[in-house]
C-alpha cells in the first residue's frame, strides 16, 4: 500500500508522522504544501469527507494572525480560500489512504487504520 502524505517538512508533527510511517515500513508519496501549494478541489473533497472544522488549523500562528473579519463567518468555501492562500492553515499532516483520509497525527489511530 502506498499512501499520499501532505504536509510541511519542517513541522514537528509531520516529522513524527513520517518517522512513524518509515518505522512501520509504509510507503508514501510526500506533497510539500510550501513548494506545491494546496489544490482547492482536493481541499473540497477532504472537507466533504471530514468537514472543514477538522481540516482548518485554527490553533496555529497563521490563523491567529488573521484580521478579526477574516476569522468571522467561516464556512466550507471560506475555509478553502483561506487554506489555498495559506497552506500553513491546513491541519497537518493529511494522509490519503485506500478507503479514507487521516487528519493530524495520532499513532494509535494510524496503527488501527494503516497498521
């Protein structure tokens, strides 16, 4: 099984997740948001599957630096626009595997789904 792994290489959570995958012997392709950007169609698909609330990282520095009016009235489409413009607002990592997606790193959940 090869999975698609989306993130930012210098993110500590992404580093932990990549190490977990390497240690588990799970092959993956890595998509670097900083170099390759975020595809709005893919963001919409993930939102349809998991909801924008799960995907938009509202605890990160990038989101916290937004103007108050940018943080108001967020819905799925506004979330897509924010994440496309600033991929650092996407919760990391996102893993697409046969049968679904995982958002964020939880070793127990990953072992259950990917292990």
